[in-house]
C-alpha cells in the first residue's frame, strides 16, 4: 500500500490521478489533497477518497458539516509546503500548474518523499537544483508528462545503455497547418481547442504556441541529463507515439498508446509495475497512418526559445518560464494577440541578465524579475491588442 498526496487535486491531472488511485484502492491510499480555490470540487473529492489532510490556498467561507471533522483542514498561501511536511505520504504527485510547484518539489525531496512530477515548470525554472537534490537524496523523479514518461519507459528496457538521442513527439496543436499571419491573430476559443488532449487552460495555450514543447525540451534536458543538441522535436499529429529514444546502434525504442494521461500518471504511481488504467487500447487495424513532420520554428518561434535558453544556461530558462506564465495569462485575459506570446517571452529573455548555477533564491528572484519585465512590456503601446 503506497500513500500518495496530490498537490493540485482538482485539476486535469489531479482528477485523473484520483480516478486511477480509486481503481486500485488496494494499492494506493490518497492521504492528502491540495487545491487553490476550487472548494466545491475539493469537498466532493474529500467525500470520495477520505484523505487525512485537505487543503486550499484560499480559505472557503465554510466547510460542509458532513466533512468538517473527517480530516485535518489547512489553508493559506503556504499550504503546499505545509502539507508536504505534515502528510504521511510516500509519494507526492505535484500536479499544480506553474513555477509555484518548485518549492513544493524541493521540499518533498528534502522530506525524503518521492516526487511524481506532472508539473513541468519547476524543472524548467530550477532543473539543475531539483535534479541535484534528487541525486543527493537518492530519490527518483518519476515523470508524469507523457513524453517524459514514454522516454522513461523506453529506458527501462535499455539495460543501462545510454541513449544517443531523445525524440520528443508533438501533436502540433490546433494551428499545425495554419499560416503564420493567421496564427498571430488566433482567438482564445481556437487556441483552447486541442485536437488530441483535454487539459488545463495554461498547458492548452502552451500546446497551441508550441511553448509546451519548448518547456518539455528543457524538462527532458534535466530529467535525462541530455544536452540540448541531442533532444529533437518531431511533429506527430496522431499522438500515438508518445516519444522515442535512439541508441548507439541506431535502434529506436518508442512507447505507444492512446492519448490518455491515466497511463503515465499510473505508471509513475506503480513503477516498475504496470496496472490497468481503464483506458482504451490501441487498435492497429483501424489506425490509418502514423505521420511525422519537422517542426517549423518560424511559425512556432516559442520552440526555438527553449534551445536559446538552454544555450544561455543558468537562470535563462526560469526567465523564459516566468515570462511565458505572464504572457499566457495576458492572452487569456485578451490583453495580447496569440502571436505576441512568444514575442513577449523573447523580449523578456533579452533584457534579464543570466546568473550561472543559481541558488534557489536566485531562481525565484529571476522568476520575479522576468514577471516584472514582462508586465512592464505589456503596458507599453507595442503590446496593446
Ligand atoms: P489544471 O489547471 O487543470 O489544474 C491545476 C491544479 O493546481 C488545480 O487543482 C488548481 O487548483 C491547483 N493549483 C493551482 N495553483 C495552485 C496553488 N498556488 N496552490 C495550490 N494548488 C494550486 O492543470 P493541469 O492538471 O492541466 O496541469 C498541471 C500541471 O501538469 C501543469 O504544470 C501542466 O503543464 C502539467 N501537465 C499536464 C498535462 C495534462 O494533460 N493536463 C499533461 C502533462 C503535463 P484550483 O482548481 O483550485 O484552481
Ligand atoms: Mg507533454
């Protein structure tokens, strides 16, 4: 029986994690649930899984009578760290969105608990520090992001042979076939319609701009200790191959499956065992074709920025991430055009000096500096819609 805490339980990943945990209730006990403000949804989850701790950053007006005394309730802006410290979990699924998860990932490792990592922004901003601490504590970082889970699964069969190249697949998002000018002017409803996956709003916008793949290149750089030049991105619109690994002899191993996050979530929870997810199986007989395309960095400049950030090193990826969080929020609030997201990120990256091998405090400072700069640029006339 493994005890699991879910940070971000009311989100897309969090709800699917509860689904697979309940499916295998003989193996997993959900011991803590944390969300931001979705109190009604959290109340339902508390009734369903009976955690020992339930927490929200924003305290609700009241807690329903039936669950008031069923668990310990925690509230406040520091609740992610408070729950990580207080809970009796073996594993902490970090599935909040944004760099806010970085401190929680570090604290989980410090407490000697395993991290199941969906939240990619912490590795983008502080990958060097997170991976160093995971090595120091001898605790694996179990990837939940489907591409990284795929690579992790391929490496299980590698018998210690180091990969020569990682190939991250990408669906290409809703604008894969669009002209550059049309992408620039894309509307919110169009960007929020992902062809293959149903996800939270931030990652859905990131997928449309291909900034999601940029974040994933940086995530892969740290998770698998691979230099940027050995990490390629390949457009694969069907989202059947979730990523691939190439070896010295030219052999390529891939992980395939239907686009269903319950598989990578459950694999991180049950690794190295495989358990039933309740998802659909691949049907090769009705599959028409698996196709591949080279990504277009001109139409999707966000992807290029990942390689620029890794080349610059140090805090540049934290700057990319902080600026992107501001840009996505601005787009979702109709303050900028879709095509301005990458522009805002790039201009911010060009104006914040890099600190090599930063401390955690310096990473947070650079994140704040990037947000301040991006907000300053946003209020300039060039970024008016
Ligand atoms: P959602 O927006 O659906 O969910 C985010 C969750 O985090 C919600 O439970 C939200 O609570 C909670 N949350 C947000 N901020 C805080 C905070 N400050 N303190 C506590 N809880 C907080 O996101 P997704 O589930 O789509 O994504 C989560 C992470 O996983 C992201 O980093 C994303 O990139 C990554 N990921 C997601 C995939 C997917 O398929 N969705 C695939 C691969 C990676 P509330 O509901 O109260 O706001
Ligand atoms: Mg992914």
